[in-house]
């Protein structure tokens, strides 16, 4: 992986966390870069981007400085996802709400078109990507 690609991934991640780019556009740009999937780790405060050739790149990110709740609530995770889809909160607020629902991170499977949100005790909420209207 070259320096230009790592710089682009870092900048794109910053823009996403700052609310300058919405999730569908973020995913679209990652796909253009050739990213197959990524993992957002709330505990380590980092995103890891994975490529089909086995390479990966880690970007440090800021997460809210709140404790992750003990009891996983798939219902609360889903509610936060729906609010994001409607543009009702920022990405940082999304992180806070999913942390309050005991989410420790998630995997986004770009090629598989779904996200998997993980709880502290191995719970999983799977969220298929919504079907987007044609422009």
C-alpha cells in the first residue's frame, strides 16, 4: 500500500468523523479505493481498513470519552442506525448512542453490503445496507 492511499484513507476517515461526509458517500469512496471491509474499534479508538489482497491500514480516530454500557441493546443500536439514516444526529452522537447500547465496535462488509455491531459479551446485531433509490 502506498503513502498516497494511506493519506487518502486518513483524510476520508477524518471527514467522516467530522460529519463532512455521510455514510453512503463514505462507503462509496472506500469501495473506489478498493476497501473490502473495515472495522471500527471503540475500545482502541481506531478504524482498520482491509483490502482483498490481505493488506490493511489502521487509522486512529476519536470516540466519545464515555464508558461502554454493560447490557447490549440491539433495539437501541438499530434506533441509532435509523436516526443516522434520517440525518438526525452526527456521527459522534451515533457513536455515543451505540456505546450506551453496549456496542464495542462494528464491521462494515462493503462487498457483502451489511454491518455487524458487536456487544461486550459477543452479542451481534446485523444490519443490511438499505436499498438506495436510483438517481
